[in-house]
C-alpha cells in the first residue's frame, strides 16, 4: 500500500496537510498554485507565521514535504534550499515587516528562485569589507553606483543580494549596508566573463545610478556586515562545500576503500593498477579524504552545538587539495588523451579536463585557500592577527585602488 493511501491520524501535521491538499490541489502546478502554497504557510513551514511560515520543526517540515510529494504536488518546504534559503533566511532574521511581505512570497513561489550575490568587486574580493560600490540616500531611494565582478548566475538572476557602502566616515566594516534588489532595475548591466573551461557562468555587473527603493534594505542602515554573516552562514550551509571530502559519511558502513573507488577504477581502466607510484598516489589521496571526512563530522557536531564554523575552513582547504590531486591523477592516467578538450571526440577525457579546471574554483570562491589559512591560524591555532593598516581608520582615509574618487569615495 502506498503511504498516501494510509489514513493520517487526525490532529497531526500529516493529517492537516492531507486535508488541505484534498481541498486545494487540483493537479495544476503553476504560479497561482505556488502562491497558494506560500499563503497557506506550506512553502516555508519552519519560518514564523509573520514570515509566511507555520513555526514547525525541521522534522515536521519533512512530513509536509513528503505529503506534498505523495500527492504529486510541488512547492512545499523550499526554505532550506538554494537562493530562497540564502536570501529568505536572511530576510526572516533581519528584514522589516514591509520587506518580508514584499519579497518572501517571490522567493518562496519560485518567481525569484534565481538570484545572485553582488559582493566582490575588482579591487575587493578577499578584503570584501573594503568594497567601494556606493549607495547614497535620496529621499525614499538609494542611488547606487559601482562595479561588481565574478557574479555567479548574474545573467539569469531575477534578484540579487547587494553590498554597498553607505557611510565613508567610519571604519570599513561599519559603513556597509545590505540590500535585496530586483535585477531588472534600470542601470544594471550584466556582462558575461568567458572562463578557461569555455563556459560563461560568471559576470561583471555594472551599476550606474540604480535607484533602489529604501524598503530593499535588509537590517539597519550601516549594519550590513552583521547581516552578511547570516547570509554567508546560509551560503556555506546550502553549498556544504567546506565539509565534503569523499562521499562516505558518518554511519556509512561501506568498506573503507569504497571512498576512493573512483581513483581505483581510473587506474584499472588505464591498466596501471599494479603501478606502485599510482598505488601510492591513490593511498595518499585516500587518506586525505578519510581525514577530511572525520573533520567534517567534527565540524558538523560543533556547528549543531551552536559553535562557530572555523573548523569548516580546515575542510574547505583540505577539499581544495583533494580535488586538485584527484583530478590531476585521473588526468595523468588518461595519458595523451587528456590533451584533447573536445566533448564530441572523447567525452570521458573532456569530463576529466573539465573537472580538473573546475577543481581550482574551490581554492578561490567563498574565500581563497590563503584566507582559510589565515582563519585557521587566528581562530583555531590562536596565532596573532596579521597587520591591519586600516583598522579603526575612517574608510574615506584608507588608501585604495580600483574605482576610488579623489575625495576618497
Ligand atoms: C567559482 C566562483 C564563484 C564566485 N561567485 C561569486 C559571486 O557569485 N558573487 C561574488 O560577489 N563573488 C563571487 N566570487 C568571487 C570570490 O569570492 C573572490 O574571487 C574571492 O573572494 C577572492 O577575491 P579576489 O578574486 O578579489 O582575489 P584577491 O582578494 O585579490 O586575492 C588575490 C590573491 O591574494 C591572496 N590574498 C589576498 N588577501 C590575502 C591575505 N590577507 N593573506 C594572504 N593572502 C591573501 C589571495 O589568496 C589570492 O591568492 C566567485 C569566485 C569564484 C572562483
């Protein structure tokens, strides 16, 4: 018997969802349906009622999602995935009632499911707090001018989280504000960047006299750095990229070596499984993967217990080394075939080349390897902080390159 055929106990979440679906679901998954799901609080069951939720637990939200699945209906419990999780959870925590009413239905109904992050600038990536895009208040709008770069998905985004400087007379972290804006505002120009893989996933984004409604501000004016920490936490959680090593996880009873089956398979295919140098390399990468898995479990436990996520920096750094080495080994095992970057001619070689190039993303996006080392040295090993020439200095007086104007702005 299928789950949906089992009657749900009255008074339970499952029962409530089932009876709501019986009254409302007519088998058409369209924009109107998604809106109805949002208004009923099923799209984000764990959010509070003033944020289109129902204040349910994560476990109860899973029940909501499975009841929807069983009925073949979509749109439920989407608050923990993708951009809606990232932007939505930040708005739920910091947004004004007006902003919540305006943007949460769009994020939850799929209208704004594609968004981008307008953070990095040509002169400010690692030193994000040194950003120079400015937002000047004129009545009930902010006029925004500046340039962003490496904006993943900017070309297809419907909305964006934007960091801009709103006060130049205070130290760098204290004068930044955080906005959630539509990407179709006049004055936003998106230019794709061609990557070494041949694709264009990132963009330059130019903002020229963009009039952003003051209601788009998330949190208090000039408190953007604090708001950003929530968005970054959500980004790390939804991407999960700091923690991953192999696919093996806590409680996984698979044999120890299954974690490196991909490498063993590549060596076997190349007829090099008996080569001692290859075996040694596989064992080296395998041990990194295992240690990273243990670290991931430790970091996850620490985060669940309400601790910081500094340990995740260890995982992100380890993952860089694991990805580079794994794909470099597979590339070498291909021999001369690896030189052919042509999907039609050799799909497998293309895939390995492509993944080898992509593996370097992990060393840059979300904070470079060097920045992870800084975090590890300061927050885990307790070493002294590096020299900060701009500490406590009004941002206007900080030496800067990039798009700075003669008046320091
Ligand atoms: C795949 C990918 C997707 C991205 N998506 C987005 C996006 O959607 N939105 C967005 O806003 N940004 C995005 N970025 C940008 C990314 O966050 C930045 O590239 C990254 O923070 C590094 O900044 P940068 O490129 O300006 O390099 P820089 O900060 O100029 O660094 C250059 C070099 O100097 C080193 N360095 C800098 N400061 C220090 C220091 N204090 N100590 C030691 N070494 C240091 C760095 O490690 C690096 O090797 C993305 C990047 C990638 C690769």
